[in-house]
C-alpha cells in the first residue's frame, strides 16, 4: 500500500471516550498506530511489550477498546 493516497478513518475509545482520526499507512502494526494516537491525546497505552517508562510521568495508563478502521471513499477525502 505504500505510495498510494488512500486514507482510512480509525475509530476507537480511550477512557471510554470515542475518538476518530485519519491515517494513511496500513503497512505498520495497528498497535503502533494506536500507541501514536494515544500519545497524541496524552494517554499512555498499557502494553507489556512497550516501555512505559518512556512516557512522561503522571500520564494515566488506560486500555483502548472498540477499534475499527474504515477506508474513506474518494468523494469523502476531497
């Protein structure tokens, strides 16, 4: 999928609050995408494989739920 201009909407919940973001790269593990989005929202992701001490002190460690990814249609992207 590299080199394409496809956009996707990713829907998920952090702290029970729904979030929607747009992503363009599905060539990476979705867990990496979620970590990046959670960090953008200043929430650390509780993942045993991830070094939680890399995050700023005081950030809450929370679960992420209800993740779904949908391809945006061409007319929606314009």
